[in-house]
C-alpha cells in the first residue's frame, strides 16, 4: 500500500493471518492467507492506485486487466 493509504491500513486488522511489513518511505506490505479471492479483489480495487497486488500472480493479472479496461473506457471520453 502507498504511504498515503498505509496509515489507515496499519490501524485495522483485516484478517487473522495478516502480517504487515513496513517499507521505506512509509508504504507497507500486507500479507495474508485467504480462502478465496473474490472479496479480496473487490476490496483491493477500492484503493485504486494506492494498492498494488504482488501475489498471487493471477490476482495481479486480474487487477491489471481491470485497470486496462478502465483506461480504455476513460480514454474514449477524454478530450
């Protein structure tokens, strides 16, 4: 999570397995073991560019595809 969003991520426990690793510049890595990705996907998308998925690769690819689709939608209306 970006340093902007990290301040709020630190305040809550989102999952019993979560582990937080502080990164230089105030950003952080949040790691957790989950049974499914559907809820996690929607949750991560709510953070926009303030969250980057590193693993699993399949979730990273899904988020990237979603971002690409958004770019295409908004590129059509930009003038």
